[in-house]
């Protein structure tokens, strides 16, 4: 009886954590094997240890999240041709895996070896944001960056503290996405907003690329149009008011249309030749007239 009550209590906690997305996924056509990994809450001393070690204060919403569950993992698959293909993946690292993106330089590394810090040489683009966009993080000591999600190798979602000073505790944080080309893209100002975004996008592949200028891959767009049609169509309309996606627009009629042959400019030559021929005919006729008189 106690085990049954504990299972019911866990189902209630899981339902609140996932915002009911597990039931929605299970009712979708073709979706199978929806799995939510049960985790114990993180201890307060582990959170304090992390803050002291990294000289950063965890945001209040992220702290409450870790005190509820030490990390988050939800996966689901689709059935194609009687085979289960893993598709959805929602992940938030535990406190122990909330590691700095830039690891300390090893004693065995070469002194002139390239690193991510070398990407901060362009000061004009990194000091301040352009327009309404916030300033991008730095790879050097001015920012403290911690990995929340590895995104299956398609990039990294990071907890970022900007404008940091050595020895001073950083307090204000943001959520940013680092794509595979090592470009930063702002996601949300709080962890709660990012968590809702992750649930809304169902953990589909490359969903973070919706917040980049170039967007996800064509294959990821197909999955989004199947399992997230309303959100996918609204994102396209926001990206392009005309409703067209940012694709190369090629008109095959114009591209493969044969070019009309432009006639060579031979008007002057023909005029000169006509003048020469008339002069020759006049000379011949005058010569004949002179011969006849003689």
C-alpha cells in the first residue's frame, strides 16, 4: 500500500514537472516509448558547494528546480516501418554535471595552442549588443559559462553570467545557445522561460535553431511540421511576414531559359563596305566613259 502511494505521489510530481507533456505525447499518433527518468532532489549542501566552487549564485528558479529533481531527462520515439526511432530528447544536467564550458588549461597543453578565447579578438561585435539584442557572452574571464544541455551534439544550451570580475560573486544569469559554428544566440532571461520553451518544442531535434537567423535543418523542419504544426507555422510567420521560409527561391523558367543571341555590331563595317563598293563602281564607270571619248 505504501509503495502504491509513493508511485501515485511520484506520478503527481512528474505530472507537474513535465507540465502534462507526457500524456500529450502518448496520445500523439506514432509516438511510442515515452520515458521520464525519476531523479532524487539535490541536496542543499551540493548547491552551496557548487556556488562556492564557481563563485556564482544560482538563480532562484533553477535552485528550486534542483531542490525538486536533480536534473531532467525525458525521451520519446516514433514508430516507422515497425522500428522505433528515437526522436524527442529533453535534458537538463544535474548539479554535478553543471560544469564550466571552458575547462582550465592543462599543464601538458602547448603554450600557443588555439582556444575559444581566441574568438574574442573582435571587440566591436562583442562589447555591446546590436539594436535590441543583448550583448553576446565572452569566452574569456569576462563571462562564466556552464552547460545545461549538450543538445545531442547540435550545440550547447548554457547558463551564462556576463560582466564578471575576478574574485567577485556573479549573480545575474541568462540562458544562451551556442551553435556548432560557435556563435551565440540569446534564448531567455530566466531558467523558467527556457524550461517552458523546451517543453513547448517537445524536445524535437534542433529546436534551439529556431532562435537563430538560419533556423533548423530541413529534416528537423519536417519533424516539427508533423508533431508541432501550430508552433512551427507561427514561427515561420514570425520569421517571414509573408509566410515564406528562408529558402533559396529559384525560378527554373528563368534559370534555364536560353539567352537570345545579340547580333554583333556590324553596322559601321557594312556602311564602310557599301561606301567602298560605290566608290569602286563610280571609278569603273568614269574610266569607261573616258575610254569611250578617246
